[in-house]
C-alpha cells in the first residue's frame, strides 16, 4: 500500500498507460480521479475499477471520472475542483494524454503542428496550473508527465510529436525548479514502444506494419513491445515515498532505445 492516503488525478486515464496507472495506483492505496476526453471510454474505465472494490474500499479510496479536453482551461479548472471535492483534496498528478502525427515535415500542415503542441505540451501546462492550488493546499505532492522516448532520440516524420515531447521533458525539469519550495516533485517518464491504442494506430498507418515493426525493433535492445504496466510501475515509483529524493528526472523505460 505504497500510495495509502494519496489522492491522484490521472489525465488521459481512460485507456492505455493512463488506465494502467490508475489500476496500479489504486491497488496501492490511492484515491484516483480519471480525466479523459472520451466519455464512453471514461465511464467504462471507472466502472471497471469500481467493480474490483468493495463499498468500504471505495469510501476510503474514491474512484471518479471527469470528462474534459486538456485544451479546455475552464473545463479543467472545474474538473480539478470536482475531483478534489470527491477525493477530499489532491496531492498527485499524472499526465498521460497525448496525440501523434505521422507526416513528413514538408507536407505537414500548420494545423497538424498546432494540434500536437496544443495537446502534448500546452495541455500539460493547463493541467499543472489548474491542479497547483490543490497540490499546494496538500502541503506538497508529485507531478509525473508521460513524455516519450521520442523526446530523447528523434523519429522520422514526427517533427511535431518529437518537439512536443522534448519540450515536455524540459517543462518537467523547469517546473521541478519552480515548485521545489512548495515540496512538489516533478518528473517525466519516457516510454519506448508500448502496447497502447496510440501505438497500434500509428503502426497500422504504416504501408507495411510488419516491416515497420521490425525496423522499430532494430533500435531496441529488448526486442518486444512493452506493456502499459511497465510504465505504470515507473509512475508508481515517482509518485510514492520511495522516490522522495527524485525530482527533475526523465526516466527512460524504453527497452534500451535511448542509448542503443
């Protein structure tokens, strides 16, 4: 029960890494508030998590869902207020929402560039600002950004995605400096290829998905697709007391790609 008594908001919590993180953190004792744009998937995720708990457990560790777009600042302000009310405060934030864009730079539109930056970089800015009053009221806490291995080594035809994730890593580091006096630790996790809807959508968009997967594996020491739980366990570490002396870090959980 490494998260007993903690209250964590998970943005992008209805699927993939976000949902796996919600499962792990709740299992370890945290109350969780899932934020997501997809109302249907959000309801299903909340129902799934609640079905695994008794009424007594849910009273001590609430599970709630907030349907909101990370680009909607008023909606986020209202969402964090609601989550804090249901969970009796917030002292942790995980931001897993993100989109990809596979396009050669010379044919990329400004709208594609703007959409990726709005969700992947400006969205976390809004989430951090909207949650900050509650983290401060709790006397401190943790923020974990789900960045990407693409923040550490570039990918072809993903200029916007790589730029957004590299910016997110530096945002986390700078925020760690700015919020240290508030006893708020800020870190980033940089996943490699993980079995998520975003990864499958990107892979299936390739001309030859099998050949593309083999090409991807050539960059990895561990030649397999990771599980969302691999990233959730890293988030758990950065959100609990075991990492009390860790802030401003970018933890690569990527099968060795960052240095291979």
